[in-house]
C-alpha cells in the first residue's frame, strides 16, 4: 500500500506526496509550482534543501538508500519522500487557475528542415490564445496518459498556436507520430506552460548555447528579445554534428544581420571533407571559452543534450561565470524524466 506524506514548505504551504511521487510533481498536482525545467535531475533548476525527514533521490543515491535531512542541494524533481518532510525550495508560487488544463490543437503544417528534424506548427481553436514566457515548454499528452515535453519555438506574441522542433528518435512515441503518421487537421492535446528557462531581467551580456533542437527555446527568446527591442549584447552559439544539422542557420544569420550587437557563431563538431565546412569546429563550450576571456558578468542560457548542458555548466563556471547566471534546459529522454 502506497504511503502518503505531508510536505511542508518553510514559510509556505503544505501538500501531500506519495512514496513514488517526486516533490515537483506532487506540488504541481496540489496547485503549487516549484522551480523546475528538465525534470530529470540534470539542469539543477529545482535544487533546494530538505530540512527534516527522510527521502530517496535517484541520481544522488542510486543504491536506493534512504537519506535524511537536513540536506542541501537536493534535486526536488527527483526526490521522493519516505516520511513527512520539511523543505526549503528557492521559491514556490501558486499555479494560475486553469493555466495547465489540456488544450486541443490541430496540426497546421509539418516541415522537415533536416533528415532527423521536423518542425510542426499547431493551431489552437478559434479565439484561443495561450499565455507563456519565451523559452518555456509544453507537454504533449499521449492517448495512454503518458506525456512528452517539447519547447515552444514561437515567441509569446504569436500565441494562437505553437511551433515545436522534434528530433527523430527511433521508438520515440511522439517523434514516430510526427514523422510517419500525423497530418494537417489531426488533433494533438497539450498542457502548457511549463519550465523556468526564460530570459531574466538584467543588463548583463547574454550568451545562448543551443545544441540540435535545443535551438527551439532560444528561437522563442531571441524573437521576443527582438520584438521588445532589448539591446543587451548577445552571442548565439548553435551547434550540430554536421552542417546539415544546423537546421535554423539561415534564420540565425538573419537575426545577426538585423540586430546590431547580436553575434552568431555556428559550430560543427564532426564535419567531413564532403561537407566543405570552413567555419568553426569542435564542441560548443570550447567555442564559447575560446571567444570570451572570461564569462564573469555574463548570463548563459544553454539548451540541448544532458551531456552538453553538464559540460557547459562545468566549463563556464570554471571560466568565471557565477553559478546563478547559468540557466539551462536539458533535453532528457522521456524514460529518464519519468524515472
């Protein structure tokens, strides 16, 4: 029989959480939002303290041993209680009523700018507009109750639908549907918005680091930044294994031409002689460090694979970046998110 425990937030509300449920999901079910982005214990957005009580945290104690508070730096999206807990997250706020209700959207168009990338545009019912922050993601609701997370590539002012960038993964439930089955007019059920990957108010220079379809939330943020005429210096690094994987290269070049102070740096990690690539090669974190003597006083927004995000965090903090100025969203496999 599953036990249910009471979770008390220091100076805040309380909510129930079952043994097998993580604290972020339980808070959300109760109408509260804890900071979270990748929900796979990679990005660090959800880190907080457990002040008292016992819990397990896959990734922190994979042997299944029960941990006890007080304990700092706990990834609350992974932590599951084994008793009543008192926690101290960075923040907690009420979820706006009705904001996470399922929303039916129709497929408007599906384009394939690369062999393994599809751009799907969905349109909401007539008169429906969704409120979200540039860089946030949504959940695609599958027929069996499972969910898949995808960043919204469109900016908030274009909110009568959404644009998703989907990389093909063999066996991926939604990816297989997008590449092989979905067609204009089909309905996709969504829940939005989600996540804490959005541009902070600051005067600091911005460095965007986007690997693969990690370009999607960066696209949303940059187009919002351009519309709002935010004049902070911007450097955008977009990486792919081959030049063909830079599926939004032309758009990024347009931004750089249009907006003084926006520098675009495409980086290819494994070009072949047949590619004829004459631009930057190597890994994204290395390219950033080679260009900037220090990252002190900058803000970094990194999005892509868990390995790239983890490598970027380590390299950039070691290059002068304040840990609080590193914002990221790691595109973790669905199985890893659910674990």
